[in-house]
C-alpha cells in the first residue's frame, strides 16, 4: 500500500519567495568560503536603536515573558493609535488595532479575512513577492496591473478602472513600495480613491484597499507619505498595515500591526487566535519604546534615512554611467529597481545566454559574486532589484564588480 504524499492544491499553487531563496543561497556560498556580496535581502544593516533594545531587555529582566492578549497589549495598541493620529491623520481606537508577528502576518490575515474563493485581488506590478501568493492562499485570483519605469512605476488610474470588475475585492497599494521605492503622490492617490469609491460591488462599510505602509518613514525629500485611509471617504474602505521592522531596524523582533474598521480587524484577530496567538510580549515592550522616540522615529530613524539616501544617490549616479541601463530614482524604501533588459539576448563567455532577469542574476552571482534579486519575482522581468541596506563601502565594492561584469558584455538591444 503506497503512502499518499500529495499536497493540497492551495500549497501546490504557491511559488517560494525568491528573495529568501537567493538570500539563503548567498549565505550558503559565504559559509563555504565564497566572498559573495549580499544585496538581496530587505533588512536594514543598522542595529536596533539602543533605547528600543534596552526596553526589550528590561522586559526580560522584569519577567514580562507571558502571553499577552491576542490583539496585543493595550499599552502598545494605544501607542499605535496615537502614532496614527499624529503622523498619519487617521483616528482609531485600540479595538480597531491588531498587533501581529510582523507586518507580513498582518497582510496575510487581511487577505484571508476579506477575500473569498473566486475574488480578484488587484496588484500593481512591480509588487512585493508575497502579495500574489497571499491572494492564492485565500483561493483568490491575483490580477496584475503593469506600470512602467518611464512613469516611475506609478499606477495609471485609467488602467485600474479598466480592470475592475464584479469580482474585484481588494486593491493592494504599497507606498513607499518594494521593489521600486515608488512613493505615490497624494494627488494620484486621490484619483485612485475616486475610482475605488465608484466601484459598484462594494458597500461603504466594506474595505477593499489594503495599504502597505511598512516603509513610510524611509522616504526622501521632497517626497511625502500619504496614508490611503486619510483620504476622504476611504477610512471605512481601507485596511492599513505597518510595523517596526524597516524604519526601526527591528526585523528579527517580528512586530507589525493592522488598523481598520472593527468588524474586519476582529475577523483578522480570529484567524490570529487560531494561528499564532498574540505577538511576542518582549517585542511589544520594545515597540512601545520605538513609538516613544518621537515623530517619525526621531533622530534615530532620521540618521538611518540619511545614510540610505547617501547610498541611493551613489547607486543612481553609478548605474547612470552604465550603458543600456534605465533607472527610476526611488523616493523611498532602500531598493533600486533597474532595467537591464537591453542586455537580454547577450552571450556571456563562460556562462551562456543571458535571456531574462533570472539568468542575469545568476551571471552576476557567478561573475561578480554579487547576490541581487531578479525582477520576475516582482512581476517585471525587465529589471533586477538591488537592496542598499548595506554599508556604502559594501555597495561600492558591489557596484564595481557589477560594472566590471556588465562592461564585459555589450547590450544586445541598441539604446
């Protein structure tokens, strides 16, 4: 009698995260002695600010190591409400906040709570790798809306309007975005909001915009952040997701949150109660300390953002000198999404044909010993993503290696 080792269709339909796969591959190479420069992961290279770390250590010393309420401590949820009111212009009460084990969990629970089998989730490309797979986990269909590097990867409202249907249930907007660092200006968000408001299927009390704002504090002037829920008529329709990992360099603390109408936040809490229960008690104390650093994270975050901007400026200038590369200057986050498609079709000596973003990234890993992520993981095969969450000296070494590897080639397409 044979053992049945089949998996559910839901799991079989999922694609593994390429960012995690490439990061793991690069780490394995480093451990084996290959000096790979890792620019694939979206993880700040800074230490968690000392005040935050001390709050976590104090929680341990004080024995604050038991389970908290599923939705999060009242102390942290109240602090999040204060932050959203003061910084984002959105008013919530603590029972409209759900604290989770990272923003990724908040996003997934929102999709599962809102979507039904057969629903459509509208996702502008390039997109963060997990959006589409979260839709599939909910038995919903991801509908991808293309954007263009010449338009800074901003969604065209006319394309959005043309793709909405009776099946459309959720629109996912990330600003600043991963992988392109795109920041949506308020005027464009207002145009999108008008289209959302006119959508025939959804009632006023039914949110259908999932606003991912995890990078809101990593933003470069003159760009400014606008929360979608702060737009007229959008509070009732929006689930806002944020967290502590990026701005406060707290990736390993696993702390994020969801804000929205109580009915939907409660539904997400129901899922969480059966999945993980509440977030880490120690991390929540650290989160309170993070929100106590001042407006937009105060000086601690401003220092990190200044360093990110310096690195961005260096990368934009450096790759701007490389023949055949198209650049959209990121206004936020810490990624550069570069169009290398003019090199597709090139034969690389000792490597073979560079035919797409995946083969280009393999070539760079092989010849330049630099790990970056192919754009097909984000829904745009013309580009590759470079994370500049690394020291400037590391970035300089990486760009020198990449430029050397690319100048050994000639663009296959005239530019």
